[in-house]
C-alpha cells in the first residue's frame, strides 16, 4: 500500500511524502525532495515497530542541513574527486571545490538531494520511482543523464533501491543512498550509554 501526503513547499512546489507499507506492517517513508529515504520502521524481536533510519520529520530540516545527507540520493558521483577534476576521453573536467576548497564531495554545490524529483507509483509492486534529468554540464559532468531511483518494499521485508541512468555522453555515474542506520531504533538508548 502506498499513501501520499504533503511534506512542505520548496520554491513554490509542493513536496510529497510517500508511505509504503508491506503486508507485514513494515513502513518506508520517502520524499521526492532529493529522492530521500526519510524513515524505515521495522519490528524488533517482540514485533514492536521502530524507525531505524536517521532523518528529519520536516522538509525544513532537510532544507537547512548541509552536512549529513541523511537518506539522500547522492550523485552524479558519491564520495570524493581529488582536486575536484578528472580526465575522461582526454578532456579535463573541473568540478566544484566544496570540500576544504580542494576536493569535490558528493558532486558539489548543487547536489541531487536538494532537487525536486519527478515520481511515479507502482502499487502492485509496492514501489515508488523518482526520476531526474541532469543536463549536460550539470555539476561539471559531461552528458545529459536521465536517472531513475526505484524504492521497493517487498513482502520479504526487503527495502530494495535500484538505480538506472542513461547518458548522452561518456560520463561518471556513481550514485548511492546516504542513509545512516540506528538498528536499535530512535527511541532506544545505545547499550554503551550510562543511565545517568
């Protein structure tokens, strides 16, 4: 089952929150702002659901957080490009120097997690797909890249994330999901913490 609700506004556009629930009661929440995984509710050994993905309850916090990439779809390139440049087919491409004014981290100052993605639903497969067209030269990379990120919550309690991209030129494409997990859930203390 997939439900759609409002998650806020960005540049006068309505941002949506998608709640996918499988037949076992697992719940994944996603947003078309950045194709972000907002939360994932899974059962503990007693069957109690808790959110194990670190994220924010409101769009405003995603808009103001510039360092953690919570649940984000990162691209065109995840991780770092040394000296913010690379050579491809004998051409040097220069990227944003957004890490210590030296390297390129997660593709620079206009990351995919700060953009509005188009979306489509496949309720028969419990899937939400997000699509983004990254123009030729976007973030300094060659080729127009047509990207689809598909989240599927299966009845085997799997959250699958599939990436597809097609570029008009040779390019770098190294995308990932940047979720942080707390497997004991948000509402539980870590076992190493003191009780004081």
